[in-house]
C-alpha cells in the first residue's frame, strides 16, 4: 500500500486526514509534538506516529533521520498556526516560520523520499486567505502573509521538482469547524478531508502547481 506523511496529524483537519487515509488502507506516518498525541496516534491501526516540531531544525533533522530511506508517496504538510496580531513581532515571525519556512524546508529534506515512491506527490494545506487577488476584506495580516508566501514558495517547488517527477498542489481546505476555524465555519472536517484527498488523487505532472480548494475550485493568486 502507498505511504502518506501528514504533519500536524493529531487534531482538526490533520486528524481527520489521518483517519480517512488509514481507513483506506494507506500506511500513514503522522507527526505530533506531545507524548499524549503521539500515543493516541500510535494506537490507531495503520498509523505510525513520529515526534516533530516543525519550528526546530534539530527536531526536523531527527525526524528525517527516523524515516530512514523509506519511500513516501505523498508528503502532506498540514501543520500550521493562525496568529492574527500584526503588532506582535514574535508572533508574526512565528507564523511565518511555521506556515511558510517549515513546509519549504521539509519539502527539500523529503525530496529524496518522495522521488523514490510510486506516486511522487507533495501537498501543502494553505488557505484562500493567502490569495492576494481574492483579498477584499483585509485584516489577518500575519496569517495572510504566511499563506501567500508559502504559495509562492511551493509554486517554485512545483517547477524545481519537475525533473524529479514530483507533482505539487496547494490546497485550500475551506472554512472548517475546528479550533482554528471556529464554530461558525461552513463545513466539517470530514467534508474538507474527503475533498482534499480527491484533489491530491487528481494531482499529477500535467497539473502540478495548482492552488485549488477542497471542492476543486481554482483560486487566484
């Protein structure tokens, strides 16, 4: 069976993605930071939990080392934060570090694992709020900036990884009822995860570099 690596797999959309992929028979590698979350993930059938703090270079290097040389069919970067305070320098930088810098570093670190797999795919959970053309409401500056930046980085990755046969997709999960999305959100995690899986399934070299919503709608940059 194919293998998928999902960062931030212990809660919200990430946890639902872990459950859905495992239920479909995939071998799932899920990351978390706390011991309790790791134990809960490891108790699931078809799921291997590994510790990863995406804001730590040491943790990233230890994580990649723990993977060994196993092939990864899909690298799905889901881990993220949603700070909205544009006046707090440390929170602004933390948002960029986790939402933009970490996914890009991980993509480079995991390129060899993905390239030796059958499916050869990378996906990042970004947001419509990272669309500059779609921004008619303003606000949420750190979050918007971090998602616009990761879109730019991963669009470049889609070009850079063509020679390795790796396809790339940037995914908007919708406004989802999670701790981050809030109770007034439009869809549940099950709907979002099912749609994201479909978009990943439909990603290949012919459409690599898309910015697309869970329901297949293209999003302007």
